[in-house]
C-alpha cells in the first residue's frame, strides 16, 4: 500500500526556517520522482519543488533560492528545507509521488509576520 506521511510543520516567525519530512512506504523513492506542493486557504494547489530519481531538482519561482528539496534513499524519505520563510508561505504542504499523482495528507506551515 502506497503511503506518504509528512511531518515537521508548525508555527514560525517570518525569516525563520523549518524542515519538512515525507516518509514513503509501499514503494521505493529512489526509483521515483517526488515533489512538494502547497495549498493556502482559498487558493489553488501550487508546485513547490521536485526531485527526480537521479537527484535532479526543480523549484517553483516563489521559493527558488530559499527552499531545498533532498532525499535519503536509505530512509525512503524526502525532505524540504525551508529558509527565509515569509507569511505568504503559509499553507498545507504535501509531498507527492509524481508519476501516479499520489499525495500525502499534508502538514500545516504557518509563518507569522
């Protein structure tokens, strides 16, 4: 059974940092492209970052230079390091197995000004 479980969200002040984790089970992330998306209240889901099976990364314009996606194949876990957080980064962050469009439940990130 494919499962993605996010953790690491919380409340942080503007300028602060958080590290999100996405633990995958039921498949191997080393063979799959993985991504992070976010959705703020009343807004459409937004692409944040992706990492290919080979480790190539790609970022949305709004987070480029501030967020870093990485993975630990041995732990079957994907990470999102978020630095210089802004209030507009407030959203529910979900990880995804891109090939099948499978998303986790998400973790809430709230950035106060």
